[in-house]
C-alpha cells in the first residue's frame, strides 16, 4: 500500500508563495522521495512509502522533518495531509490546519467516517453538473453516494462515471503520484494600499493583471523556444486582511495569450469565490503550463470584434516594445 503525503504550502510571513520558494520545496521533497508531483501554484504530492523505511519513522514524524527543513531553508510552512492515496491525501491537506498534519488511517471504517459528511463536490470527477444531478436524487453527501446501490449510480451518471464516483466515495483512488517538475509559469500581483472592500476596484486590479500577463506572454522569449508563449491554465489567489488565502484554478478551453480571454477567465474565477464584503489585501494571477505560441492552435472566430481586439493587442505590444511598458494603457486603467 502507498503512503501519500499532500502539502499545501504557505510562506511563514503570510505573503504569496514565490516561484523560487515553490521550486525549492519541490527540490527538498525530491531529496526525500523520487515520487513527487507538483500541484501548482502552492501544493505538492509525494509518495513517501519507501522514505518511511529509510528514515525509520511514521508519516507524522516525516511530515515534521519536511516542515522544519522547509521553514529553515525556504521560509515556507505547510499544512500536510497523509493517506493511502492521492485523493484522500489532498482532502486531508484541505482539512489540516496551517502548520499541522492530518493523518487518515488506512482503514476502511476510518476513511468512510472522514468522507461521510462531505458534499459530493469534494469527490474528484464530480463537477457542478454531476453534483446537481446527484443532489436532485437526494445524494448530496459522500456518505449517501457510498451507500447508494451501484446500479442506481450507473443509471444516474452513466456506467463509467457512476462506477468511478462510487469508488471514490468509498475512498478508493487508483491514480498514482506522477513524478514531474512544476510546469513553467509566470505571475503578476497587485497589493492594495489599504484593505479593499470595493468589488469594482478588485475587478479593475484583475484587468490590470491580465493586461500585464497577456503582454508578458506575447513577448516572452526563452533561449530554447524563441518568442511568444501561451498558457493553458490560469490561477487566481486572493489574500484577505485576516491572512486567509483563497486560490482557484481553471484550465482554458484552448492555450492563449489573448488578454480578453484571460480577463474573462479571471473575472469568472473571482466570481466563483463568492466574496461578499471581503477585505482584500492582495490579488495575484499565475499563468501556467506555458507552451510556445507557434505550437498552439486557435479556433477561428467569425466575431469581428475578436479580430479587432487581437489587432489592437499587436499594435499596443509594438508601442510598448518601443516606448516602454507604460506608454499606452486602457482608458479604464489610466483613469
């Protein structure tokens, strides 16, 4: 049986997690076990089964070793979840307090007790549509899904998804930890002068961030890939006045560096957080899974406004390249 550890990372000073610190923690984990999977922007999975034998300690003891080294070397603390598979380890990490470790015993009764009261959306593979369908049949918790007849779930969700959802409701996750470094990414951040309550100012900051990221992506040059990159994933991190950090991530329909698409996605991520009267201190956006623009495909659009926006982007990029990044800006941001 595997022993999987999930770490949710956060700097000890309460600030956003930087790319260098994140890479440093991944390297630290790589020195303990070769089975490390990056979960950008601030988490990681590690299969530590062999490491437990090497270090001669239990999972909680190894988690303490990792946390101490991470704090000492990179100034990064972690909430750690430990379980028998990746899905349960991620769920435990979400439940763990910052700087603490939550271990789910590898016993069916303990696993079912841990999952029973959680909403069905806590299960991997259950999105909003599947959740609405399950709730319409009264299956609004993981415990109820686990107790449902398998034939009923297959009829409601289809054969494959019904089987997978019930397995996960029972705490079964067959996906392995897939070793790999964090995908290349770029980020931008806006910190308000004072804790900001106004959603209009939040959205204005998001517009500024997507304009910056879009321009960076379109002009980003790497030694091996040339100029122009597109991103597949966009992550929004909101840090509130009470140091609460909220993160949402969305995979784009197609890789892009188009500022309008990035803005629409950022607005959707922000709306999905459901913030009401939140005192926001910092907003940051991270464009992930970068690939060369020349390798990306784009769905042709018959919308003349989209073509016009892309031509304007090309013009503003040339103006900024010649006269500086602040030579031209949207009227909304210049006001």
